[in-house]
């Protein structure tokens, strides 16, 4: 099963809460209460998101955390990468030379196509989408149709 870690899920929840009220700094304690998560977990998540450049922190009595750029310019892939690292299905689809089987496996190019399709989909979902509390109307048109998973014919 492909599954994100709980910390990544929490990061998305915290980011969505900040995105709903983007014009004010948010204290860690306030965010923890708003999203009903333990404050140490929220604080850890906030630090990771600041390190990734998705949030900025402001010190002082009026300080807190704010989005580093508009919610429409932060993607689900950005949030996942901030917590989990690069979005990739396998080691070889993340970077060349990271797998001892690359020369003989014969499927690395196909895993790279799958990773590209997933990354494209995650790049199409913005924090603004995640923060919207209205239910998604189905069917949703996905950008995946523009990615060819078949081998290119010469």
C-alpha cells in the first residue's frame, strides 16, 4: 500500500489551517488547538515546513507562522517533499545510480514514468485546494491523461 506518514498528513492539515487564515501569524499552540493535534507534533511539523521554505516564522509577541508564498503556489508535492523527501516510487526513479540492480532490472524507466505521473498529479493539487472545505465535485479531471506511460515509439 502506498501511504503517507502521519506526520505528512498532519503537515497538510496544519498548512491548510494556516492557508484558511493567511493574513495573520499563527502560534504553534493556537494551531495545535485548532487542528486538535498535540503541540509537540505541531511544533515539529512547523519546523520542518520552515526548513523546506513553505512557512516563515516571526518571533515576538505578535509572531507565529505564515505561508512563505500564496497557497495557490504551494503544492501537495511540496508538502510531501518537506516531510518525506522527494516524491518517487523507487530509489531509481528518484535519482540515477542509487540502485545496484539498475543495469539489469529492466523496469527502472517504467517506474520513472509512474513517478512522473504521480508527481504531476501531486503538483496539480495546491494548498488552496487542500484548504477548501467544500467537498470535491466528482468526476474530477486529472492531468494524468497528458502523461504517456507507454514507451515512446521511434
